[in-house]
């Protein structure tokens, strides 16, 4: 087997590992947000206890990337972009997984609170952030830059909803209609949702880089 053929097989294996991790993270986010919307404590506990697998997968993929750079020494720009993108994307996936766990931990604290019913925009925000993440992952795995650009554009909508949630919580606090701690916990969930959307944007920007060598119209490689 030639060096080039072996390197190509290694790249394909890297891609498969990244897709496996993406599926794992996407599943965790689905469960975490379901636990939030349905106040499902058991589902939240499952997410809190199951984050180790994502961390293990991250370390495995990072080791694979570094091995490729050290032993195969990619000289073709596209190959180098693919390995570099994988190293960046795996970090965003791991942080999305962390936020899934963060949300689940807060669900365990506020499952009996009424504040969720008084913050109308947070469910819509959760739905949009989840869609951005799903489409961001899909954009990378299918090498679809047009879908990546759509995800990047959608980030403004999530930011607008985050501002709406902040206003709703501020009003609740001013009127003293809900406990302060519960309001703060809901605001933290909204912040984690905003960060999930930001990581989805990062994944899409590295998708653009993988395909074009540019990020935000700046050529990197």
C-alpha cells in the first residue's frame, strides 16, 4: 500500500470518528433540551452522568490528528485543512457536550419552578440553537458550505431571542414574581443555548475553511 493511499484511509477514518462524536453530542443535546422542556429529571440525570464518553472521544480524535501530522506529514493543502479543521471542530463539539451537561444540571435544580412558564422565548431559543447545531454538524459532514452560511446567518436570531429572554427575566425580578435563584438559573440556560449556537457557527466557519481555505473572506491556507 502506498503512503498516499494509506494517508487517505487514515483521513477517512478520522472523518468517521468525527461523525461518531458529532452524533454522540447531538444525541446529548436532544436529551438535555428534552429534559428542560419536559422537566424530565431522570433524563437530566442521564446526561449529567454520561459526559465521559464525549471527553474520551475528543482525546482519541486529537491523538489521531496529531499522529497524522507527525507521521504522515500532509503536504497537500486540502489534507492539511482537513486535519486542522478536525482539531478545531472536535473542541467545539466537546464544549457543546459540556453545555448539554450544564443545562441538565440546572434542570435538576429548577424542575419544580414556575419560572420556565413565564419566560416564553426560551423554548423558541432552545429550538433554534438545536437546529443550528444539527445543521452545523450536517454542513461539515456533507461538506455543504451553503448550509454552513445559513447556520452562520441564523446566529443573529438566537442572539435576538437571548435579549428577549433577558428582558423577560428582568421583568420577573422587578416584579418579584419568581425566586431570584430560579430566574438566574433560567438565564444561565439561555446563556448556554447562546454558546451552543456560537459553537455551531465555529463549526460552520471551519467547514468553510476545510472547503475553501478561507474564513470570513480571509485566506488562511
